[in-house]
C-alpha cells in the first residue's frame, strides 16, 4: 500500500509543491535511520576509551537533555568548571542530534504517519508549521534559507522536527531539508558556543549558586517559550 501525506489544513496564498515525494528504497531508509545512531555510538565508544565512563554518561545525559527540551542550551554546561566535556564538543552534540533527527524524519515520516499514537502528533506539528509560515511570510519567500534561520533560532518550538515539516510544506527535497538542518543547527550551536565561551566567568558564577542557577534557567526557559510562541504565531486568530 503506498504511503500518503497526512491531511493538512489549507494554507491560503501558499503553493505547496509535492517534490521528492517518492518512498525511499529500504537501503536508503536504513542508512538514514541507523547511520547517525551508529556514528554517535562510535563517538561514545571512543570517549569511553580515551577518557572514562563519566564522560560517556555526561554525553548521553546532554544528548537526552537537548532532545527533551534543553536544545542548544546544553552548550553552556561545557562552561561549568569541572565539566568532562567542553563547550565546542557539546555544540557538536547539538548538531549531531539535530542531524540525526532530520535524517530519521525524512526517511520515515510517511511510515510514522501510519502509527496511531504518532500520526495525530505529526499532524499537529504540520499545523504548527503552517502557522509559522502564515505568521512569517518572509520564510515562504526565502524557503531553504528561511528554514535555516528557523533551525538556528534558540526559541522553544524552533528546531529540526518542525523545521523538517516546514521543509515538506515548502516542497524542499530530502537532501535540501537535511542540509538546511545541518546549516541551521551549526549556526545556532556556534552562536551558543561563542556566547558560552565569552561568558564563561558568568556561567561559572551562576553554577556555584544553585538557587541563582535555577532562577536563571527558569528565566531563560520562560524567555525561550515566550519568544517561541510569538514567532510561531501561537494564540493568534487565523
């Protein structure tokens, strides 16, 4: 049975071309799905051999933290005194995680739509992508470069998942979507790494005071949520 696109709400004044909509061959799906995961496993193995298990656990924790909401903010953990992994290595973790997510989605999005527990969530993410494009008209004109900017932004909700879905709405090819995620994630991680590098003293001071650290983190997350909500047009009347 052929895979089909999910039902998407109509987006006025936006042509949605159906580019690159053919199902990938099995070898392509396996490569895009397992390649980044195997690569990350090799990196963890090398970290364990060169350093110790604490470094491996730290990297795993950071990877999970980035995926469940920390995003590019995990880069600042490398500025804390005594961190087993530095700022630039954590920036690499961010980029690798975004790249792995993009590869997995472009290879399996049609199949994921068929899973009852995931289909509605993917449809909701598609609607969020439509809302972004309605709210940010420049992204419709910029297309590929607009997707890069979207991925690079550190706001809540901007990232590889909705970024890939926006790329599908815009009709970008799988290759273009993966390249846009790679470029956007690299730019965003670089910005965070530079900020952490030049603000190392401030990060260290905050880390020494648990209460100050919690308040700072809460304020940063609140700002990310607020600006993300504004950017994505949530709460606006359609």
